[in-house]
C-alpha cells in the first residue's frame, strides 16, 4: 500500500464520519417531519443548541461520554454507531472500487441503507421520501455507468419490486410495502447483484426470526425487515459478483 493510498483511506474515513453525522440528522428528523436543514443540531431532550465543538463525529460522543453537555441526558448510542458504520463503509467502498463511478454509487447506496435501517428499527417505516428519489438516482447512475446495457438497472429494479410485491401479497404479515420499495431501490443500485442481496437479506432475517421464535417472543411486529435487506445489500455490493460467479459455476 502506497502512502497515497493511506492518505486516501484516512480521507475516506473522515469523509464517512462527517457524512455519518449528517445521516444521523436525517434519520432523526425525516420520520419526525423536521427540516433537515434548519434548525442546527439540538439536544432532543433539553433543546439546547449543540456547539460545533460538541458536534465532532465520534470524538464528541466519547469526550461527552454519551451525554448532553447541558442537561446530561443520554445521547443514543445509535448516533455514535451511525458515524462509525458510515466511516467504515466509506473505507470499504474505497478498498473495493478505488476512485471510480462505482464508488459514488456504493457510497450513496450505503448511506441510504444506514438511514433507512435506523429509521426502520425505531419507527418500523421506510419513508417514500427517501426511497423513491434514491431509486431514481441509483437508476440514473447505473444507466450512465453501463450505457450499452442501460435497461439492466430498470429490469432488475422492476423485477425486485414485483418479486417482493408477490411475497407481500401472499404473506402480508411478513413485510410491508416499505420493504417492497426498498427492494426496488436495491435493484436500482445493485443491478444483477440484487439477487444475492435479497437472498442474503431473507437468509439473515429468517435466522433471526427463528431465534426470536425459539425465545418465544411475538414474531409479528417484532422484526423490522429493512436492516436485514440492508445487510444483504451491503454484502452483495462488495461480494455479489463473486457470489453469482460461484453459484453459476455449478451449472
Ligand atoms: Zn440536553
């Protein structure tokens, strides 16, 4: 690894945690219908404005020991985790894709998945206002990337939507329309890798579901499916080509 690479890894990590702190604002405000631009960061408990020096990604959470400087209310650990995940995913994108159009696709996709997962965990919804515009952006980027096969992103996005819609109609308690639309967005960003993405999402969700049943908790409403689809998507983004190659080698 050259020293230039090391510099770029650091740059991507810092960019990731900074974007992560913005994603945290989005994940908090969109479901609560607060503007993501105004006002500036504030404590959800006492409403105090958060000074810039208390708003440094990762570091402020550690220095403040996860509490508001004014009222000492606990800052949710999710705010730290969002920043950390985003930083790590930005670095992973650089590792796999280098400086390319694909890294832009990967970074946007990972960022949206983080926001969607945290909103889904907290509210059990996947907002249209996020998923619909990002589907269009994903389609646009992938069509631009491989103009010769411009219809692939459209076909895989529509295919994922229809596939999930059928499952939703057969088994409506298993997932919501939010998951159907999330799958459409996955197709827009992952193109053919949406197949391993959905498969891995279902696999992870099922294993977790069985675990919950064994523990004799209520399955219904317990499990948001978005985070599993997101986890499957992230694996498919980086390893999907290898998974598909491995799978087709059996035929
Ligand atoms: Zn406070």
